């Protein structure tokens, strides 16, 4: 009786955040697809609790007016089951940074306005230039671009600082994205207090100051309602093994439903409730679509070595064993995350030639020894192959699926060559 009650509660909790309704009769589809290929998924299926797999797959069907209709299939989805989201939360920061620029309504202030970042609190760092940008100066737009193309951590950290911890979280919560908590910068060690204090910003047009934002402090300490202790040990900052669970109580958190919900709102704003939308311009959408789906070799600023940054870099779904390049007609509008033995990807996958589109969001945990920070994770052996095969199997299913109306995908066909002019 308790199991049935819990299942019903989960459906109601997530109904407002998922891209489409999760219907009990459809929940088994993903498992059917996985079990149809034991050669690909057998070992993971046999150890599903260990790997903590969660998957949301949303089918998209267009009507005669090209309006999208969504139907979500869930596999082991549980918003209460914590996983470390790593870089997948960068999507929220990028979108809110663009929206904040628009909402400030400051004459002359745009996402392309050069900026300077100052230091006003312990271990804050300054920025006066960016030699990877076309002008040599940092901008919000350029940070967004780098954040998506190669998941640049510093770019995310600067957007986090521009937004401020309280604004970032409360704006998302007020839009209805409740199962998310973003509390810290990435890839640099900072205390909770240091993460609650974010840098001063100045936006300039030459010598003229257009807008200044002082140091911002979040007076509230965000943390999970209950302690989150994971694993059996971790390596501390001095390289020592601490034989006790790692505390994620004040770490970043998000559910798969919120990840996919934010992505859906960016891609299909007209198809979500007004409250959940972001106030973006058409040029903002173009920037997001281009950067989210761009292959690193297509970027001019910065330029990325394709040997170090292949097409599959930070694109886990549809990764290929026979080479790094995707089929030319396929694009993945996505943001992935990888850290502490957890891999996550949140993607809208499109095949422009075959008129295929779907949303896929998934995570898998691959930390057999349950020790964090030791660098011993099964990414290459289990995690990356699982996500690549999952994307491929769902894509092949979509290729065969009949649609009453062929989708017009022109909205998502962006000109990548603009980056090289």
C-alpha cells in the first residue's frame, strides 16, 4: 500500500514540472527499449540500484499548425533521490543571466556590453579582459557561448557572480522550478560564506559606465532540508582519505524534471505556462540555440583543438564508437554534467534531414568504490557508453516512429558560420 501511495504522490509532485504528463501505462517504454538490447544495457540493468539510473524521455508530436505536444516517459524518476548535478545546472545560470540583462532595462546595456569584475570579499578574483573574445573584453554573451560549447567552468562562475546566489535561486523558485538549489561556484573551492557573496560588476561603453552592480550577499544559508551523506569516504583538500560519507547537504541539487523543464521552456516557450517562461529576445534564443548545439571545431572565439575537443565533447548522447563526429544532420541542444562519479545529460536531439526531435534527460552513477575525489570512476567503462547507447537506441526508435504531421524544425536551424566572420 505504501509503495502505491508513494508512486501516486511522485506523479502529482512532478506533474507541473515535466515536459508532459507521466502516464502509468507508458512508464514501461524506456525499460522495454533498454531490455531490447541486453548486449548494450545488460550489466547496468542488473545493477540498477547501484548505478541509480534515472531517465526522462519526452516524445514530441506536432499538430497541423506545428504546435508541439509532449508525452513524457519516465524510468526510475525520483526527485527525492539526490545526485550531484555538476555542470548540468549551468543551463539555468546562462538563461537567467540573459533574462536579467533584459529585465534591468538600462539604456545601452546588452549581453554584448563589455564588463569588468572586481573583488570585494575573501578569495574573489577580478576580470578586466578576455583574450578569447573577439574584442579582448569579457561579455555576458561570450560567457554564455563558452559555457555551452565546452562547459567552461569560469564562464559559469562569472554568470553565477553576476546573478548572485539569492536572485539565481529565488527567480527559479518563483517561476515554479522548485526542485533546484544552486549554492556554489564550480571547480574552485570556496566556503559557504564565500559562495553567498558575489563580486561587483561594472559594464562600460569605453570610458562611460553604463551600469554598476555592487557586491551582493545572500543573507540566507541554503541547504537541503535533511542531511545528504553519500559514499564511504572522500579525499580531502590535503589529499588525505577521510573514511566517512561525504556531505552534500549544501551542494548544488536539481531534479531531472526541472532540468528538462528549463530546457523545454527555452526551446518551446510558447508551449509552457507563462509563469515558467524566461523573458528573452529572439537574439537571445539564437545565441542559446547556436551555442548549445555548436561543435567545438565550429567556434572561432575561442578556437578549440578538435583533437582535445571532439564533436562528442560534453555531448554524451549519440556518442559514437566509430569516430567522434555526429551525422551531419543531427544536432544536440544540450548541457551535460560529470563529477563525483555522476554523469548527467539534458538534451533536445534533432535530425533535420529525417525530421526527428525528442527530449532526453538522464543520469547514471559510476563510483564502484563509493569514495569521492579519488579520481577512480567508471566513466569510460560504464557511464559514457551507457548514455551514448541510450541516446542511440531512443534515436533509432524515433526514426521508426510514425508521425501524423512532419515537424517544421526551421526555428532551430542556426548559422554556425557567423562565429567565424
